[in-house]
C-alpha cells in the first residue's frame, strides 16, 4: 500500500492499494472516534461495493446507512443535494459523524458538497471507485453540483479526512469509464510529468495502476498544498477543462467528462501550436496519446457555440479567463486572456 499525505490546511492521507474497501472501517477508525456514518453512493457502484463497505464498517463498530442516487452526471444536481441533506437530518447524523463517498466523481462531488453544508460542515471520507476520481476529483477538496446554466457552479472547498483508493475497483469499470480516467492522467503528464505521459503513451490500458494513481496524487499534493483555494498555481490543473466543460454542456452531458477533457486538451493544444506557444511535435504527441487510448480529439461544436458556453464557466472574471497552454510535454503555462482574444484563440483550435 502507498500512502500520500496531502499537505493542505488540514492534512490527510490518501491510501492506495488493493483490497482496501474491506479495510475502510479499520482505516476510518484512525480519523474519527464516532461510530456513525452515512454512505452516499449510486445505484451501479452501490450494488457492487456497498455490501462489502458496510460489512467493513460494521466489523469496526460503525452504525451506517446509505443514500443512493442514479448513476450519471445528471444526478449531480440541487434536488439530490437537498434530498441528501434531508436524509442525513432524518437519520439524526451529528456534527461528529462521517459521510462516506463511495463511487466516482459525481458521487464524490455531491457527497463532499453535502458534507460541507450539513450542520455547517461534517467530516467526510472519499472511497473513489473510478480511475478519474482516484487520480483527481477525490483529492484536493473541490466539491460541487451542477446548475442549469453550467457545470460545478455551486460548490465549496471542503477537504476529506481520508481518501481510500482500492485498485481492484478498476477491474469492474467499463472501458469508456477507464478511458475517462486516462484522459486526466494524460493531463497530469502534459502539465508536469513527462515520464508519466510516456508511460501512458507506451502502455495504454495496460498501465501500472498503483504507479499512475500515486504519481497523479503526489502531483496534485504538490500543487494544492501551495494553492489550496485555486487563486493561482492550482489553475494549471484545468488544462483542457474550460473547453471540456463547454463540450459537456453543449452535448447535454452525453459526451463523458474524460472525452470532453480530451477534446479540450486537443483544442487548446492545436491553438497553442498555431500561435507558436508549443511545437508541432508537442501537438502531435498529445494528439497521439489521446487517440491511443481511444478518446476523441476533434471538437464537434463550432467556435461560437464553444465561446458562448465558456461564458458561463465559473472561472470567467471581469478581465477574462486564465487559459492553460502546453509549451512542451511536462510543462504548461497560465495565460490570462481577454474574452475577445479568447474567441480568436478558440477559432485556431476548433
């Protein structure tokens, strides 16, 4: 088992290994004296892993109950947020108790936001069951739900008390969900880890699970420990995401997050190459890596559509927006871009 300590204002451990779902109760005993917990999960993940998790909790003396949502991005909404809060209140969960997120990024975001709001903040533990959640959304304390206007527009920073990543859960992932996670891994490689990028480019779906998750989590710690609330450096993690979120929204969330981010990375990389920020060789490496894991690189929407959707992005300011651009594999830069310049830039990439 690999342990990575996240050095934010209230530090916590990310535990990475195999068979850890059966150890969650014992591991949670390290971070809480209370023995009551609420498990928030979805109908697919819960059917597979909730019984094992609940057994683990029971064996360690926890009294736990579940709140289940429908699988999918559409469930990360205000109605489920309110329903979860009501469920916790009905069951009498107290400020000393714990909320456990069992699932992918949707569950983690919803559970974390619920934990941040219930009784003005209760402890929560992340048990990510997708590669994407393990390498990215379960670590760093970003929580959110979607609004009709756009993605992640209501949320908070609320760090987990513990993250438990069981590599065996990846075995039950559909291929598309695994590819979604690899999209985020490529992101980490481009922004700051050439060796990791080369590992995915070479191994594809046969990648070393524990190595990849550990490297990504270590990189995220190195970033969020210096910029917990995303006022500067942490924005580097948004590589591909501004355009990616626009693609998700325009598709009615029929394009998965990983596919949308892949399109976003390809779009801004093409624009970066055409404006002299990165070389054609760098662009080809990024496009090749994305295609090698079966993800799309062509943007299905027009520049005007992308631009309009980006206007509802939470990162827009009076000045404009900060765009993450590759200079080479392993190095990206942040560029502050006025909105009129952004439209021209997107045209070069779309």
